């Protein structure tokens, strides 16, 4: 059965105080000889447990529509059928007037209904919900007054004319009922009476499902539109492609759920709702939009790569130009430094170290260490190289350097001079161009043999010449403290 509507006692006032189910059973009993079209006009009431509300059902098939909402032509046709059925009820009430005035009054009351909003049409057949009820302040509706009056007058006149001919009236009514039964059978021979079907519950469930489908569709639309904003890195076109595939799967799932919802309507023989009809074309449109966004994203990524390639090429060209400029400046600086070095060498004042070294035949190299003192004592110059090599009078070459001048040398045992003795002695170690190792050097000055009996100190000076730069050290040795140490780094 199909539920048509639910009424409430606070708004609908029953024209008969009897229980709803008992009233319906009584009505069906009184209309037992009426046509199916007449009996089906009255909806079956069912009290809602625990409340003053009543649900109204019909056994007819189809989707209910209110009489008040139909087009004029359809409404007129349905109203004509309704009037025929209600006039048939009035006719039966008039027949019962002579035998049971109470049943006649009950039928006349049952043929009344609150308004056209309480009349539903299923496949062209009218059904009254809320029959036998009225609404406060409103006259209930019923069969057409003229038809009712004519029927009452005809029947009443027949009864009043001759109480002795009642059996003729009864035979006439039986013949008429038989004719109506045959006509009803012919009319309703192909009519299908559906099983129980709760129309209101069906649409409530469908509405909930369609709410969920619309929410899913809305979320999909938003997610699809966010794809385009995520094209450029980060996260980039590859990420968008993965997201697009996931969105396509969601669209396919939505399309399947919409198709399932449509099949529910089809199975219930109910027309799809307007909301579902609007949802059905959305998945194909979403799929097309995803493809469009992916294509746009690919074009954006391609343009981005082209711009990045151009920008990289521009930066590389600028870097080449900057490097060329740096090379040119470095070359110019090197040439200027070379000229300046040549100038400094030409202009450099020859100092005491240079004079003594030149007089002694010593050489100047990339790195030169010269020791001078002003006594006849034998002072020895020792160089300890970064590679642990040791340059001194016993081993005159090491780590690229050479000891080429050793003045005031004396015999290690007896102290006799081994050559000319001078009061302007020097010792000299030099490294030719490119032979000096980089690192830390250590200088040791040793009082090897005294040339006098004095036990006083013997002062000395050291010059370390590194290219155009010179570094000087001063110190002294004596019989009590025979060694002095210094260090320098090269370059």
C-alpha cells in the first residue's frame, strides 16, 4: 500500500467519534455491493501509535498527486470520477434510509472530506484521505449537491409513492448493482493491486540519499577546480596527474551511485525526482572538466619548462660574460703586478744583507734566508723544512733549498779557522724559482765555535726574503745559551 498523508486531530476534526479502524471496516461493509471504483475512493486509516495522528493509505498503484495540484483538464476528469463515486455512496445511503437511518447518516458523513488538498489521484483514480473529517471554520466537501438531491428526491418519491411496491425498488436496485458490478469488472479487469508500499518513507529515504549524492558532487566540483591552482611547482604537473586519476575514480563511483538511485525509482515504479535528474548529467561533465584541467596543466607545465630553459640559458650566458670579465681583470691585474714587481726590484734599495751576500757570492731565489753578525765567532744557520729535511753545514741541500755561503767556519775539534775570518760574516740559504715547498719553516742559529774568549752575547740578525716581501728577526747567542730559534710560513 502507498501512504498518502498523515493528519492530526488538532487540525482535522472527525465527523464521527468512532475509532478510525472500526469506521473503515463499517464503511467497507456498507459498500460491499458497491463497485471497486467507489470502494477505492476511501483511503484506509491507520492510527500512529502513541500520538493523535493518523496515516492514510491506498491500495492503488502509481505516484500520488494532490487534486489541487493537477492541471485543469486532469483535475476535472478526476473530480468527475470522484463525484460519481461519492454520488454512488449517497445513493446507497438513500436506499438504506428506510431500513437503517444510522447507516445512511454514517455514509453521508463518510462522503464528506476537508478539502481538495486531501484528495489524491493515482493513475487517474481519486482517493480521499481524511474522509469523514472536517476542518475548523471550513465547510467540508462532498458529492455534488444537485446529483445528491436528485437521487434523494427520486428515491424518496419512489418510497413515498407506494410502500407496497418496495420489492420492485429492491429488484431494480439489485439489477442496477449487478450492471455496475459487470461494468466495474470490465473497467478494472487489467488493474494491478500493488503490495504494501510506504510512499512517504520511500521519498524520505530517497531525499537522504540524494542529499549525500549532492554533497559528494559538490566536494568533487571543488576538488576539480583546485587542481588548476596546483599545476605549477610545487607540487607540479605530475602531482596533478595522480590527483586527476583519483578524481576520475571518485567521479566513476558517484556515477554508479546515481545510477543505483535511479534504479531504485524504476523498481518502485516512481518517477525520478528533479534533484536526481539534475545529478545524472554531472559525472560526465566532471570527467570532461578533469580532462580539460589536466590539458591546461600540461600546457602550463610546458610553458613553465620553456621559461625555465630560457632563464637558465640567460643565466649561463651572463655567467660566461662575467667569467670572461673576471678573466680579463685577473689578467690585467697579473700584468700590473708583474710590472709592479719589476719596478720594485729595480727600485729596491740594496740593504746590508744584500751587500754582504753579493760580496760573498751568495744567491737570491724565490725564498732566501740570510744570517749576519759582526764578530769572528762561527755561527751556523740551520733550516728545518716542512718535510723534516734539515739544511746546515753538514747537509747543504734539502727540500729544494741550498746553503751557498758559510763564513768564519772553524775546525770542530780545535776551533782553528778553516778559511778567511771576517767581522762581517753571513750564511745564506736560497730556493730557486718554484722549488720552495709551502708550509712552516724553523730557523735555528747555533754558536758553533767562539773566536774570542769572551763569554758575552753575540747578537745577530736574520732576513727572510719571500719575493718582494721581507721578514726580519733579531737575537743573540752566548757560551751559556748557544741556540736561538725562529719560525716563518711560506708563502
